[in-house]
C-alpha cells in the first residue's frame, strides 16, 4: 500500500519586471524537494523581485545593504497551525546575470537557487556546517534535474572594502584587496577629470528688446518754463438798469 502525502500548495507571486519560471516549469521540482526534505510540509511561497526589492529585504532582515540572488525565510509554525514551510525570494535580474555568466538559461539558474533555498527552509545552513549542505545540493541537482550542479554565483554578503566591478559584457563581479583599491583609484581619477573639463558659463548680458519698426527716440526732458501770469484788463462799464 502506497503512502499518500497531503497536497503541497505553492503561492506564486512576482514583483519583478522580468518573467520567471512558474508552476509549469518548477512545480515538479518543488514537489520532489518536499517529498525528499520536508514530507510534512503542506505549503510555501515563492516570490520574484528586482534588485531594488532584494536589496531592501537584505538590508532589513540581514543588515546588508546589497542585493543578492536568493533569500530564504523559514517558517516557525506553532503546533496545530498550517504546516507552512517558509518563503523563498529570488532576484530575477541577478539570476539573469549569473545565467549569462555560466552560459545557461534563466530557468536553469533559478532551479539551482530554488534547491539552495529549499535546503535552508529544511534547516540546513552552509555557513555553519562542514560542507554537508553544498554536497547535498550538488547531489539533488544531479538526481532531480539530471544536470551537473552550478556553482553558487554570489557569496552571502561581501567583505568590508569590497567593490562591485562592471565587466565589458555588462555583468558585475565583486572584487576585493588590490583589485578593489585599483577600482577606487580609477573612479577618483575620472571624477577629477570631469571637474577640470567642466567650464563656467558666463551669464548673458541683458539687451533691451526692440519692437517692430523704427526704434523709438529717447525722450528729452525740456527745461521747465516759468508760467507767465497775464493781468486781465478791466472790462468797460455797461449802462443799463439792474433790477
């Protein structure tokens, strides 16, 4: 008699301008991961965001003001509550950049990120173990996807003093040490050149506007003439009767 497991409900949502793989592409992978790693779970959520949204989440929940490829939020459900496994958030622009870097499709990169995040939801942590999580991740990629595992594109967090360098193909990589210092020097030189090239624009002199036709002559002020008061002559007397 085969064991029947409860249905696994995935809440899909997107806050990204890009389009990510949906239930038709990842549904079976999520079901297989549930059966393998968390058979008691009955639900989870998967959300796609842009780099701006991912940076905000990373700053609020991990104190790191940078974007990243994927974040996992394990659920701590109380006894008797709906067995929600947790939430996975993936940045599609970052996934797209790494897919181009590795020469694979966006869907293939997202599959690796989903497996990585699902392991975190199941209680695994590569930052505290001795490599067991990453070994299991590679094994799951081979078994569930029939593909060779992809390297995790971005490290979780950056070292102090590191910088993001933009390559010629448009992708970005994190550099440290001398490479980061050289990048800072180049940026400083560019700013200094821009300041030297910048010219000060003199304000234009205001010229009086002339209307159509001949220019008006300037009015000359005539000297004030004294007003001559003439004395009125007395009128001759008239004869008659005033009644």
